[in-house]
């Protein structure tokens, strides 16, 4: 993992097999999980371990997931409360909500 002046670089990957966006820091895994239902992407759970909270990791996981939904022309179901709140705060994603 490379570093910069503000600490380690956060690398988010899309784990297609597990249907989640994830990042691992210091051996701990943070995830934004989803399920596909036809043309809908249902966001079911976002989790950041307590020791990693307060770094904006959940946002860094959810943004590329929503971008993927938009790129694939999927409707979004924010079953996860974090994703629902994130979409409410970021108007550019509100049109995706089913």
C-alpha cells in the first residue's frame, strides 16, 4: 500500500464474486455489500470496523458502487441506512433510487 502526506492510500476494489466494494487496512476489512435483482442494485450493508471509523471509508466504498450502478444503468435500492443517508446528501445520485 502506498502512502501520501495524509497517511496510507485507500484502495477500494470491487469484489464481484462477493458482491461488495471493499478495502483492507491493517488487516481489517471494510465493505459496502449489495445484491443484484434484475436491473436493480440493492445495497444491503455497509461496515467499517470500529478501529477504522472516522476516516470517511464508508463514503469511499459507496461512491464507486453508486457510480457503477449509474454506469450500468441500474436502479438503486438503499436498504442500508448509510447508503440511504449518503444518497440524500448527494443529489447527483438521487435519480438512481428505485
